């Protein structure tokens, strides 16, 4: 596009940002609560008008802690929920809501043994399906892996995990901290999160943004240089909106992540001791799709790909790499032609 052609588009976008508050369409896809409890709410998204509903297992989305549930529904035109609905799939999501101080004693086993299994069974009960296509991003993917391995009777048809680091030793961001944590036993950090009861939402947002500090610094220049690119501006706005709505972690979950995963890297060998028993990933006996982001510093490819070697009980394990960082691999602009395509092909083949 020539400079002459870019000027009118840039002018329209500048006016919309200044006068209307932005260019991103942040409306959420309509949904209805199916079941609810203090622990979590299960939502069913309404089908799109004019799109025939597939005779296929429902898709159940499991968010991580820290990120709001609308990470799967970031904005119109770049929403995984919207995409799945457009393909005719029935879509559910389990939402935990903001973490409260009263939740400080909850551990990972709460999500592995209660929240995820209950959402799976309630989804099947609501639709009459005999299994769900379970999908988790980041820590949500780890919850899904552990829940599937812990109870092989769960009605799970397929499992998809996106940006879920299994081998923490392969994460350069935390590698320098592991020797220090090994020497101290994590006592200093343990005292902090035990005292305050949680890892607060502002710190979660700050930590997430710190992983892309270079883009944070250059963002004003990016906005100016791409002022004629409405889709790019909308994505930046949607990500900024998500960053201001991050949730905290319960203190006990944060402690488990720190001690079991970061310090000891227990899951890298395919097992995790949780709530008095050992969960082995080799027990997973359903098809699994694993997707890692090529530019992901939180869950780099090597940390994500490791799980494919551990799923020896699965009849079909696929690993794919896609462009993007930790959020971008799930719902970035390039995810529309990479991650979402991999997911469509995987689900279609196993329908």
C-alpha cells in the first residue's frame, strides 16, 4: 500500500483511538452459565447464526490461573472461541473468576481433581456427548494433562495443550533462579507468599509484561508506524486490555509451582507427586496435540515439546510449532493460520 493510500486509513484509526476510545472490538461471544459453584462456573457459548452445528464432541476450554478467561475470546476477529464456533463446534469454558484471599489454601490438586473433572462431566451431561475435546493453554494445559492422567475414566475424547512448559530446565527465563532456589530451598520466597496468602494480580501482570519488555518499550513507536493497520492496532489494544485484567495465584498453588516445577522440575520425568499420590503422564490414553510458540520465553519450544516424549500411552501424539509468544501462539494474529489450523485438522481427524 502506498503512502497516499495509507494516510486516510491512519487518519480514521487515529480519530477512532482518540474519540471512540480505540479500534478493537472487545465484545465477548455470547454465552450462558450451565453450572456454577464458588470454585468455578461452566459456560456454554451460543452457536453462530447460520452455522450448522457439527456432530462432534464439544470443546471444553480450560484457562490457566493468572489470565482472565477471555484470553480464549480476546477480540472479535482474533478469538479462538469465535473461530471454533464458526467451524460449527460446540464450545464450553470453565471460569474460576478472580482469586480471593479466602482461596489462599487451594492447591493444584483442587483444579486437577475437582474443577477440571467436574467441568468435563458437566459438559457431557449438558450435551449428551460421550466425551469432550479438552483444550488447555499454559498452566491450564498442565491442569488438563494431570487431570487426564490422574483419572483415566474421565470422558475425554482428545486433549490439546498449547504453550504448556513441562521441562522447566529448558526455560531460559528461570534457569538462573534454579541453582539459587536449590541452595536456599526456596525459604525466602516461601515466607513471602505464605505471609500475603497469594501472588497478587498486579505482580502477575508485571511479570507477564516483563517477558516482553522490549516490545513494551517500543510499543509507542510500533503504534505510530502501524497507525494505518487497524488489525494490528486492535490486537495491541486487546492485549493491553487483558494485561489490566490479570488475576492472582493462590499462595499454595504458587508455592507448588515454585517448589515442584521451578525448583525441582519434577514433571520433566513424566510424573508429579500431588496430594499424596503420583500422577504419571504415561497413563494418558487419548490422542494429544501439543503446540509450542517459536517466540515464547515463558514456555519455549524445548520446554513444551518434552511432553511428547512422555505420553507413551497415547495412540497419537502430535507436536507442532507456531509463530508467536506465550499469548500469541494461542490467539495472536498469526495463530489464525497456524495454531488454529493445527487444531482444526487434529479435531477433524479424530471426530
